[in-house]
């Protein structure tokens, strides 16, 4: 909000007669506008990053992170979708992720959790954005929203143009399409990853 607008609202509030209905109406309005201003938004604290060592890689976009207190969390890299472990290039994508993060100290910028309680977030090794690199090298697709756009579409187009990784196969299937045709793969449960429905085998979780 500009300084002039704020000053005008404040002036209108202070000039209203004491106890008048005008002041009663303007007070919550001014508070609401001030709290929604860019300055107020900038003061909202961001979720602090987590740092730990990767102790296991589950597939091309999921791994187990050991934190400094010894606890372990399953982490799912956001902004991309790697091949299912049971589809073509699934094992190669898993190995590509392992080559970059296994036994490395990584930083995770959390963005919530999914239905299996996996931590969602961007992942960095030093200054390297791991998700960005995986898509650039052709080991994953950019995540795509309902608009058909995705955060790493430019990187995906470059990898496809250069036939990198999975894009060397012109018949490569997007993981979402693979899941729709064949159903999800089964893989071992990672720490803090529990099945979303009762009655599912305890040793596996659907992805």
C-alpha cells in the first residue's frame, strides 16, 4: 500500500468524532488494509529450512533425511515428477538422485507434507538446486498444474531438445500417465510415510 493511501485512511479515522459510528467502521477497515499491505506480507516469517544427511534414496524424487537430532524424515522433492520406480528410466532416475544427494548434507526448504506425511520441498546441496538439475539432465519432468504450466518447463524443453536421459526414448511416458494406465508402484515405507488407508500391507505404500 502507498504511503498516501495509508495517510488518508489514518486521517479519516482520527478526524471522526469520538464515539461516532464513522470511527467504529473505519478502525477495522484500516487494520485490515494495513495487514494486507506488501510491507506486512514481507514481515511474515518463512518456514525455516531443514538440514540433514541423506541416508537412503527411495526413487527418483524421494529420499530419507537424517536430521541433527537423529530423527529421520521422508522427503519428496517438489516442482518435478520423476519416473515411477517400476517404469522405464525409474531405476536410472533413482541412481541420478543418489549420485547427487546420498550421504550428502542437504538443505530442504519445506512446503508442507503430503498424504503419506512425506516432507515436501525444494532441495539444495550447497548452491545446487537438485530438482532443477534432475529435470535439466532428463531424469524427471517438470510438475504441471491445471493451467498446463510448470515451474521447470524451460528446463524440460531443453532436456527434450537435447534428448537427455529419459527423453532419448521418444515413447517415454509421463509418470501421471503411467500411473493412470498401470496403477502406482509399490515401494518400501520410508520413515514417517504411512499408508493413507487402513488395510494396506504394512511393508509397502502406494506412491
